[in-house]
C-alpha cells in the first residue's frame, strides 16, 4: 500500500472516531458545560496516552517546543470554541461551518484542476449536509456560527502545526506534550464552571469515551497521516467530516437526515475519491 493511500485511510479512520465521539460530547455538554467537557476530554486523553507514549523532556530544541506550543494553542482553541458552538447549533451545522477552516487552507495550497474540482464538490456537499439550503436563517444562532468559524481557523492551525510537530518529534511524543499542556490550561476553567460535577462517575465515564474517540485515537491517527500527505490533501479529505457528523447525529442523537443531506454526502465522498485518485497518480 502506497504511503499516500495509507495516510488517507488514517484520516478517514480519525474522522469516523472524532465525529462519533463528538456526538457523545454533545450529550455531556448540558451537564458540565463546554469548558468542563473539553477539560475532561483533554486531561483524560493525556492520561490514556501517557503509558503508550512514555514522553521525555530532553533532546529537543527551542524550535521543537515552539511547534508544540502552536499545537497546544490549536488544540485548546479548536476544541473549546467548537464546544461553545455546539451549545447553540446542531452538530452537523457546527461541523460544516468549522470545516471552512481546513477547506480554506486547502484552497490556498491547491494547484491542480482536480484539486479545485474536489474543493468545489466538497463545498457544495457540506452546504447540503448542513441543511443550509432549507434552513430557517432568521432563527439560526449567529454567535454559534461565528464560534464554529473561529474553531475552523484553529482547525487549520492544528493541521499545519501537527504536521510540523510530526517532522521534529518521534512518534506521538510531541502530540502528548501538546495535549498535556492544553489540559493544564483548561482543567481549572472546567472546575470553575462545572465544579464537582466534573468528577461524578457518569461524567468521568462519558468523558473517557470522548477522550479516546475524539482526542487520543484521532489525533494519533492524524499525526501519522500528516507524515504521508500534505495539508492541502488533508483539508479536502476532511470534507467527509460533516457527512460523518450528520450520520453520527442520526444514529446517536436521533437527528433526521434529509434528501439534500444525503446528496451532500455523495458530493463529499466524490471529492475525497478525486483527491485519492490524484494522489495515486502523483505517486
């Protein structure tokens, strides 16, 4: 299996994991809030990965740690702002607005007609999946949309910084430090907003599921994937994410799927196929 296809498969696996984890997170937010949810997610993910990664402090220079700091900011910002948007928007709409971040990154790096066609298909697909064609815009939460768009900017920063960290740190060590540092920042805010509800058994159990499915597993997969594909390809492939989010909303949250959403899913799958076909030709 060529490296490009391996990287693309890892991205798809990460998308599947993070979106079903996001659906579980949506059930946790009403109990502990956005800050409490992301604090549980990041801190428990650091605990899960620690015995696997076995991190070390020595052997890295200032540039390496600067890249980890950028990844820390991206992780903390992306997750926190996105969860705030989930308090105001349906899961599929929030993910679609957030997707404009990596899509914009892909557009800036695109050079071929195939990539531009894939971007156009992905954009049409995510608009359809979001329900924007039939949405009642007069009652759509504007602040929620702004928050999701800001989360998208952090998502693009995450992709680039994760790629750089993967170049200068072995395996998952740099990722673990970024997750740990972000959790150190977020946990005090989580306790400030949720109090002792944060450590109730049910919330800890749900938080552990979210930590594995939305952080530990997908970030690890993407760290390896970004060693094989560039951020332009990554940005287009993530167009599958809103479709998976809508499917997760259907299966876990009971949110219905319309005909336009299913058509949108077909668009983003086609866009992903175009990117993968182009990647195989380049290799």
